[in-house]
C-alpha cells in the first residue's frame, strides 16, 4: 500500500511540476526569439533607410561602408540589391549567388512577406534570415537581406532552460519529500493497526497507540483498543469457563462412576443390558471431560505462546515418534492394525516434547481407531521438519477433511460410535500455538495422511 500511495503522489507531483515547467520553457524560448526578431528588424530597417538614400543619391559608398562595419562588429552578413537585382552591398561572403538569398529577394520584390524565424531552442544552429523591401508605398526599389546568427540566443535559452530545469528538479524533490512525509503520516497508524489485528488474531491483547496520523485514524485506534480488550477478555472467559466447568464436573463424575461400579454385583441378568449402556455413557462423559480439559490447556498454551511466553525446550522428532509408537503398539495389535515407524532424519522442532507427544497420541489414536482391521499405520518424519501419520484405511471425503479439526465433529456424524470429536481440535490448536500447521490429505487409492509441520526442522 505504501508503494502504491507513494507512486500516486509522486506521479501527481511530477505531473504538476511538468505542467508548470513545460509552458515556462516554451515561454522563455519564445521571448528570446522575439527579442532577436525585434533587434534584427531594427537593424534591417536602418539599412532600408540607408538603401533608400543611396538609391536616391546614386552614391552607394556610405551604404557599403555601414554594411561592412555591421558585419565586422556582429559577424552577420548583409546583402542589399536594387529593383534590378543589382547588388549595392554584399558582406561576409553572402551574395545573390546563394540560392536562399535569391529566393528571398524575388519574394520580397513581389511584396511577399518573409516567413517568421522559428523559435530558438538550445540546439538551434541554423541562422535566421530577415528581409525588408526598400521604397515608398507599394513601389519596391530594392531589398535588404540580413543573415542573423542564433548562437547567442540559443546560449541564452540554454541558460534559461537550465535554471528552470534546476528549479523544476528542486520542486520535484520537495514534492517527493512531502509525499514521503505524507505517506508516513498516514500509513504508520495503519501499520500499527495491522500489527494490532494480527496480535488479536493470535489471541493477544493489543494496544495500538492512538497518536499521530489523521484524526479519523486516531479515533479508529482508540476504538480498536476497546475492541481488542473486549475480544481477548471474551476469549479468556470462554477458556476459563471450559476449563472450570470441566474441572468442577470431574468430582461429581468420579462419584457417579463409583456408584455405578458399586451397582455391578446387584444388577440381575435382565438389567445387565441397561447397566452396560449406563457404564458406556459414563465412560463417554469422562472422555468428554478429559477432552475439554485438554482443549482448555491447549488454548491456554497457545495464548501464552502468542503473548510471547517461553516455548520450552525443543523436541527431538525421531525419539518422540519412537516413544509414542512403542506406547501405541499394543492398542494397534488389539485393533488388528500394523503400526510402523519409518526411520527419518534426526530433527529438532520448536515444540516441547510433552506437547509433541500429545499431538502424536491424538493422531495415532485416530488412525488406529478408524483405519480398520488389517490396515497399516505409518509414522515418519521428513527433512523439512514435518511429521506424517499415514494410514491405508477408508480415509475421509473432501468435505469431512475440511471439518475434521472442528470441535465435537466426528466421522460418521452424531451417530458415530466412539470418540468425543475433540482430539484433532486439540492437536490443531497445540500445533498452531507453536507456530506450525496441521493439514489433512487424501492417500491414493484410499486412506488418510495427517501432516504436522512445526518451526525448526534443524538437524539435531
């Protein structure tokens, strides 16, 4: 945004400077050309008077002397002819033999006006010709032709243009400086707001300085601070509610479990079915409470890390995989699932080992539970620091993979048999809290692969 704003302001500034400088350049060149025309026209008119006197008196000596003196002084030749095209004075090597002089003389003898000289520019080199007829009224008795040099005029125009150009460059630099200051004044508060939004997104309490910049942005910063406090407080209250409710329910749930277990010897055969269903629901409630507590802890960990808390010691990926695969091997055998840990490179990731172990437990539990009898579950680490848990079970559809990390979502919907729908949500929050990402991909021809990428990925 800063680059685009600066581009617009700078283009506008340069256009304004150009709109002022270009007409000024043209005006100065035209003014200098007009001065040249006025000066040389006056000189030609003087020679017209001298020529008329020479024609009337028949003495051409004074005219010739004046022409020679003029050419010597100004280095600009003069040609004067009478009505019969007889030269009365020729200086500086200019004569009737010159085709351009001859054409100008012929046109002037016919009382045709000579074309005005072109506007003098710094690169102009061609001399300008000035002609005037001699004689009273419409009777032409001679012609005066003067070839004027534009060198001095071009040098003057060059000086004018350099001065104007320097002023234009200075004005452009001032405009660019003003554009930079204006962009900084406007965009610095916006950058602070952007940082605040990112902080709130990460679960932090953001405080954006409500100073500097336009009044509208200062008001927006103050309102954003209020919103940030409200959002973070609401999120914190929600986490506390989940954790407190889960903790407070554990004691009644434990008492309920003891009472249900104590009823086992007293239930007759007819009540066994209802009793087992009751035990199943109690176990489900216990698992749900454990999941809520784990989710509350994961949210707390993610918030603490987002707020700049210490991340703990990094974990060695290969040893963590070997430890959790060993722990889940028995459960895999009971489910008829082959659990394989492929040898990967020794890597360190910026995630404490307990948190990494919890993530692996969730992924292995899901893979073993849902891959099915006869399936193979493979765990491996890659050189870029990713951990992949892959199975060749039935997998998930595209729609199910998109919702798999939502809280309380379970494969198969509300009628699914086991699970609380919190496992992948907990793992995803823990991974995100440590600056990583958890992604689900389909395996061909069937199966599911969960990729966990954590920052670090350095050889241990």
